[in-house]
């Protein structure tokens, strides 16, 4: 069983950058697709990005294309989300999770499991 722990969140100003880290312990997820999601107060959890270590192109939500980059270090069992040009609307708790359902990249949170506890990102204007 894999356990995920997110870190790297914080309070930044609009236009700043942050790098979130998703570290896995237990069973490695080297062959699984890892997704980042976020949830703002009063809103549903939404897909941000996902990657598979096989060389497949990452998938991004339209609202982060060109600003966020997902990458992974398989040796460290870690996935990163580099966020730049942050906007106040990016404020949310960010989660990583393992995709267990489906062959292609899923943007539905119901396809994912082993959720971490999340890390808060707050972007001030």
C-alpha cells in the first residue's frame, strides 16, 4: 500500500512561484499515473495535472497550461508540481493521488486513491 505526503505549499503573492512535492512511501508507484488535484473552499475537488513515468506526455487542466509543470523523480519516489505565475484563483488545498481506475489519464477524482493530506496554497493579490 502506498502512502502519499504533499508539501511545499505556502502564502505567496500573485505572480510568484511554488513547487509542490508529493512523496510516496510504502509500495512504489513507478508504473502508476500520479495526479494533482486542488480544492478551494466551497468547491469540488478539481483536476490539475497528471503524469505517467513511461514517457507519456503529462495531462494538464486548461487553466494551468503554460503555468504549471508536473515532473517525477522515480529514484526518489517523488512527483513535483512546479507552479509559476500564480493567481489568486489558484488558492486551494492541493492533493496528489494515484490513479487506480482506467487505462487513459482520468481527470475524475473518483479514479484516484491513496490521497495525501493536502498542502495549502494561498495566493494574495
